[in-house]
């Protein structure tokens, strides 16, 4: 099975511009993500896919395999699809460039056991650790059925705790896996109404009746979306380095 790891890294983040290059204990964020992805034994190769010359130069200075992609991509999946036109693989494993704490064992969990589906779309979810995360719209909440397929995605807390509060809310972790057919299907479709309202990329699959398989993991991974997130990650890595 030929599986390629891809780290999308764009410069113009709305909330944290230049995010992939933010310093974490002396190294840019994208370096930390790349080092974790390189530890995944199932990956034949790992590359950063960027639209920014500065990110490209920094990656090259650290010996990171990097591919320049268009600067017009509206989503990370569009960028991943462009990579699929350059690198031939059975599966494309996407590790978001703002997940510097992601563990290799967690990344591995997104690789599907069954690969005979026409469209393969998989991701990782984890329970929330802090109550504040549940009401943070930057954290995507998720509901799944008994077979682990996603049935709902929202920036609001779902499901609503109407009958009970004894429920562990879950969120999307920035690790996804697709075959080329799923990537091509995604870029061929326009945004649906729910995707436009929620601004959640994965809703495009659900709105077009494409199943998304998820695996639940226990993970300390933290997506860096704000300065506060960045400070948390710096403190965690600094403490690990001291230990």
C-alpha cells in the first residue's frame, strides 16, 4: 500500500497569519508536525504542501520535502488534491500543519483497514478534555453512528444535552485520509448550504452522501488556531524538553 503523508501549510491564516512559521522552542511549527509525521512507519514519504515562498524556503533550510501549490485553493482538501496530481499514491494522509503535538500512533489510526470502497474518506476524533473547548467554535464537534461513521458536524455543541448531561463531546483532530477518487469528487462539487453556513469543509462529503469513517483516540493533540493555543503548545513542548 503506497501511502503519502501531506502537510498543508498556508501562510494567510485568518486568525494567526504565518502560523506554520510560528516559533516553538526554537523551531517553526511546521518542523514539529513534519518530525511527528516522519515517525509513521506506514508512510512511504512525507511532504509539506504550501503556497508561500517563505514557508518553502524555511522547509528547505530544514531539509523538509516541500511542494509548491496554487495560492487559490479555498480548502486544504483542494491543496491535497493538487498534490495527488503530482504524486501517485493509493492513499493521501493529511496531517494539518497546526498540529505540532500530534502523536505518530494517532496519525496511524486514520489509515483504513478496508480500501475497497470507491470513495475513501477517514478522519480522527477525540473526546474534549476541557469544558471551554466544547463552546469554542474553532473546535469542530462531531457525532458518529455505531459503526463509527460521521452523522453530524457542527461548530455548536452537538448533540444538544436535552435528556442527559452524561455525554462526552468529541471533536475533530487534524488528521484525514483519502483516496484520489474522494479528492477528485470533493473538488468537483460546489459548497452545499450547510458547508457555507458552518464553514466546515468535511460537510461537503456528507451533503453529497459520501461516508466519512472515524476512529476515536485518546490524544493530547491541540490545534493551534489562536495565540492562546500557541502559548499552550509552547509550554507543553518546553516542559517535555526539560523532562
